[in-house]
C-alpha cells in the first residue's frame, strides 16, 4: 500500500498572492510608461510579482533548465523517427554542449541539469549526478503493458519532488522544464487524450523529429490502444502514470507539483511537459497558476492540454526539438518583463498631480460685477442748471459734496 497521498498537494499549494498582484498593478500605474502599452510584458511582470510576493518584482537571476530523460518501450513499434532506446545519445549531446538546448542555455547563462529516470543504457556511461535518480532501464510498451509498476511510479514521482526541493533550496528562482526522450510524445498524447476525453487522432502529432504519414498512422494506432488501457484508471493519477506514462513523466509531474508547493515558477517546454502539467492540474487545481508555457510547438496534444489549463504560450515558433529549447527561447521575455516592471521610473510628482486633476471639472467663473454708469460718460454729459431758474436755485442751495 502506497504511503504517497496526492490529495495533500491540494492543501499545500496556494495561488500566487492576489494582494501583491494588485499592489503590482498600482505600482505599474505610477510608472512613466502607460499601463498596457507593454502588452504581455505587463501581465508577466505582475504575475512574477505575485509569485515572488514582492513589489517591485525581483530580477530573475538564478534560472535553471531541468531536463528529465527516459526511453519509452512504445518506440519499439516504430512510432518515432529515432531508433528505440537512443535517448542516451541525446543526453550526451546536451552534456557535451552540442545540442540546441545546451547552446541556447550557454548563450543565456543558464545551467542545465539532466535527470536520468529511465534511459535504456548502462548507467556507468553517464555522470553520477545524472543517473542517481534512475528508477529503471526503459519502460513498458504501453499499448499492451504498463509502463511502470506501482512502486516504480511512486519512486519516480518522489524523485521529481526531491529534485524540485533541491532546486528551491539551492536558490533557483525560475525553472525551464523539458524532457529528453524517445517515444515520450506518444505517452504524452495518451495522457492528454485520456484526461481531455478525446480520440487518438485528435492528439497525435508528428513528434520532435518529424515523422512521415505511415509512421504517424502507427503512432495513432499505438495511442488508440494505450488509451483503452488508460481510461479505467483515470481516477488515480499515480496509477495513470504507471499504466501509460513512464518514469520521466511521473518525475516531471512530481516536480511540477512540488515546485508549486515551494512557490518556484516554471516555464513548460513542449507537449511532454504540458501533459505532465495536465496530470498535475488534476491532482491540485491551483498548481497551474505557477506555470507558464514557453512556446507553441505545434503538437495538437500540447494545444489541447494548454487550452484545458487556460495557459497561453508566450511564443509561437513551432520548435519541436524538445530538450527545453522552446522554453529557453521564452526565458529572455520573462526576464525582460521583470526588469521593466522593476526599473521603469515613476512619474514626477507634479505630473502625477496634474493627471489626477485632469479629469476634475473646472469651477464655473464668478459672475462679473455690475458696472455703475458714471455721470458724464455713457449717459452723456450732464447739463448744468441755468442760474435764475428753480433748478439753479436748488443747485445753489444743496451742498456739492466736495470740500472747498
């Protein structure tokens, strides 16, 4: 009987601080660039502030790319353009700095961590820090057998949790999450189809290294057969990962959930990361608030999963190479959002006061005082009374009002 209770994550995961996000919005309104004029960067800056619990937002200074690796038995059916059991070659290319992801990471100054969960190779040929979490060598062929035993699924999930804790404890402030696998997109498509209630043809894509039509049909049939085995265990996410997932996917799911517990933001790469995130959402509905989608890879299962979680990709470059490359491309965008949110100057106080009073109605002008008509001006000259008349007598008798 497993001692792992996934329901605990529902209680442990909180949403990013809504009060801090409102403070970030108010802070943004005081800056010299009008709110909204930076487009998606404004939203990203406010999201980061809420995730960090800080206004102004702190810069992203310690990002890390974490790549979970594994071989999938379903690749033996010819569903991938790569030979089955060859993921270790991709891992070596990353470690040697010769892969697209490692080149991008080097250019961006981002350390890369590779975690072997189920590579089909001798562990002695890889560094100890890469293989120390390995659960098994390869995985079962999910159209006819389980990918993992229940014990292996739990061990892989716990390994992902442990890796998340290690990263959070080491000061990592944002993770780029990807996978290195052969056959992984097939397992991801099965998970997405099962959780979204769709048919195999709706979620089956062309994979990281594009496949031809005949290979796509084989892949679609494999997804269909594995989907029949997945549907009866939909109520138990750990069992679902054991039946049609794999050790790398189980570890990624654990990593994502524990990252949300530790309030460590994550940028998802492609379809495999999206599928694991969808499983994580089923475990804890608040968890997706801590994740971003780096890019739209063009895989239909990724689009389906992100739509279900209401996550919009930051970029749309169609990068399918995997290994976190697409998410690494989005990292400078997130860093730029943090820098702008923190470093844009605020409006001068006089300008701020002027804008505050700009919309206030002007007071009505005071009525002009009535002008007295002066004698001898507008009314014309006053006639002098003639002497010897009654008027002249009165004028002589009345004082003139002037001192002599």
